[in-house]
C-alpha cells in the first residue's frame, strides 16, 4: 500500500499535500497553527473561540445561515475542531465543487468578521459547551485526568478554556489573535480526490496566493512534567463509576513510539481479558496511546458499578505492572502488530480518511506514511517488552475516579 503524495510549497508559506485517486467525492482539509499550546493562562480558549467566530460571517458571506447553507450544498460532510496544536477544517465535497469549496475556505480563514455583538453571543455558546462537557462523564473525566497528569504545563489546560478566561477575552485580543495566526504561513491544505496535480495546483494558487501571509507560529517551549503518583476522587451524582489511570511517556525515537503503540494494543487486550472476561466487572473500557505534539501518554479507562471500581483499578494496574516487568506474551505482540496494520489499511479507504492521515503525518515527514506498515512489521517482541520495562512504572501513575459517595467507599 502506497500513497502517491504531491507536496507543493508556495512562496507565501502555504503548504499543499495532494493525492489523486479515483473517487466520487473530494476531501478538503485545512489546518492552522493555533490551539491551546499557543496560548497562556490569560487567553486560554482563544483559538477555540476564534474557530467558532469563523462561521459568523465574512466580507463576502454576511451570515452564519448563508455560510452553512453553502456548505450543505457543496457536499455531504463538514467539521471544524480545535486541538492542542491545530485548528482543523474538514469538508467532503462533490468533485466539481472543489474550487467553490476553496473559495469558501479562503473567506472563512482570512476574511471573517469578528464583531462585538456576535463575539459576546458566541462566548455564551462556548460557556454552554463547557456545561455540556461536565454532564458527559467520559469527557469530564478526560479533562480532569489530563489536567492532573500534565499539571503545571500547557498540556494541562483545557482546549476550550475556562469560564473566567473566556469571559475576559476582549474584542481586540480576539481580532489580533485571528489576524496574526490565520495566515498562509500557518496554513496547510490537504486535497484528496479525482482532480489531478495540475488542476488542484491551479485552483489552490488562484484562491490562496494573494491571501495574507505573516509569521510562522511556533509552539513556545515548556517543560513536560515528570510522572508523580496522584489519586483524585471527584464526587458527581452518577449511576456508574468511571476511572482513568495512566502516565506520561516520552519516546526517544520513532521506533520506540511504534513499540509503545503496539504495547498499548497488547495491554488493552490483557486488561479486557481481566475485567471483561475473567471478572466481568466492566463493559466499557479501553487503553489509549494518546500522542500530543510534544508528549504522549498511555491511559486506561473503565466504567463499572460502585461496588467494583476498586477491583477494576487493581486489575488494570496489575496488568500494567506485569507489562512493566516485560511479561508480555509474544502472541499478544504479533496480534497487536497485525491489528494495527489492518486498522490502518481499513481506516484509509475513503478520501477523507486519506486526507486525515496526511494531516496527521504532516507534522513530521508526510512521506513517512508510506513506510508506516513496513515499520510496524519490524517491531519485535523484545522492543515491546523493553518499552514496557522503560515506560510502565506503576509507582507513579495518575488516577482520577469519578462517581458519588466516595467517602463511604474508599
């Protein structure tokens, strides 16, 4: 499996990655260098707020309704979200609507109107979003867990900010952030569809070459905190109990990162065997290798009833300890490698899947995606066991548990 990737770099800093493929639709993704890692305590959440404001009206499209109606007529799917290091726009278009989609995207990215009344209205929407996240146990637990895990660093900050920080953001701050960050130097485009290289280049050049450039935004340097044992119990009136436990990992090489990815898949299988099959105390559970721009973490999650959460935690940490001693079954490693290879192949079948893969890999070497399956196949049992010995010390796990009446249960 190989992607024929065209990489095009424009004089105004814009980067374009393109794949020509036979399909009935075209995927268009744009990323901007913005997000919580570019913020500080005083303007926390500003990237996410700007993302919301981009759909309120532009110099050529006067309202949210007109923008969304046009998006609906362009194709079947659109999405926009803010991450720690990117603001991402995704579109799935009818192929002959690509040029119109690029015209709309340029208008949103560089010509949005951020007006006082609309800004105050959107702040209320973001504050409601915060309330919604607090009512979703897994979302609320994830936010609480990452805050505890990365305490003292930018990674601990919520992507959407805090109630205090969002309320305090001024019109001038938001407009300045938008004009400085949303420029062609900070923009990367990904186009996957039936358009050939020359046609795609011509459309992009026509709409993007004359747009504003600026300074490239770079994530400020900060120290990733060390792992320290933390146990946090959060009282919330819920029927189930939800727990997360894990630790920060800092792979020293690409190969070590792949070994940790395989280790995580093997650990997920081992934990599922314990808490789903041998002792059926948790149905909803997973183990995730969460990669960030500047760090990573291995995180285990389980939901169970209030009588079994302590046992679930014990079994999860027992498996982590076993893996930390290098006691990882060889067949678990072999199966994890095959699972990850198959997941990659099946997860890159559509144009949008392919564009998302390009966007993920563009932070490093986008052409490296073509060697990913070969690299996975070279991960050995001993590499995975060594990763377990190096990175799964269970003495300094961060654990956050969400539920009610802990005073009676602990």
